[in-house]
C-alpha cells in the first residue's frame, strides 16, 4: 500500500515491516495493514504528515513498543482487555477479579 506522499525511506520501511510480518506467518493483508499503520504513525511522529492523531504523536513509538500490545504473546491479553471482554459478557464481580480470574471467567 505504498503511497505517493511517502519518501523512499518510508517505502523501504513499509516493505521491510511487511516482509518481516509475513516471515512470522502473518497473512499478506494483515502484514500490509501493520506495515502501513506503522509507517503512517512514524510519519506523524516526525511531522511528515498533514494530520496526526494524539496517540500517534504522544504514544510510545512503534519501534520501541515492538508488539507489546499484540495479544497473541506468551502472556495473552492484558487485564484491561480481559476486563472489557468480561464487561461485554456481563460477568458478575469482574471489577475485583485478578487477571487470572478474568481469564477463567471469559474462557481464555
């Protein structure tokens, strides 16, 4: 999904991220979405884009974050993500549950 507004550096960055994601077994479509989101966030952080969301400019850089929010890691979803799922499922007593209790309650 290379764009005309992207510099040669951003084009290379996009291809590198897309190829890395595909090497990890991510589907082509998902790899393209990950790569374009990462490049666009980096463009926003460095002032290359016309508009930028607050999270793009104030959040941890994607290079430093390195998948910390991706929930298929060894620890699974975060407590907040599990709490939100429990809330959607209307689990009673969820506010006082620990992460492991929430995992059991939502079936993770």
